[in-house]
């Protein structure tokens, strides 16, 4: 909740147009991704935020994906 409040007050202070928001990338901690009170959930619940895509941190995706691939012969 504190992360969301700090972000939202910053957005309002600099007059950042939220309707341009396309995606949010974050790491997988509960403060960011919790279904009810994580940052992404609070953004989705707030009326000023448009529909957006939430991504898990890109480098983590690559690491997680590479673990599933058999790259021993590369």
C-alpha cells in the first residue's frame, strides 16, 4: 500500500498521464504481486489506471526459461 501511495502521489505531482500506461514490470515479491493488496492489484483496482499488462522482471523470465531448456550442448 505504501508503494502504491508513493507512486500515485508522484504521478499526480508531475502530472504524468496514466492513460498512456501500457505495462508494469516488477519482481515477484508479495508487496508487488499480491492478489489483494500488492502494487499491481492496487493499480488494477484504481479508477485512474487503464487496463495494462503486468510482467515479471524480464531478466528473471530469461533465467526461469533457460532452466527449462536443455542447453547443455550449446
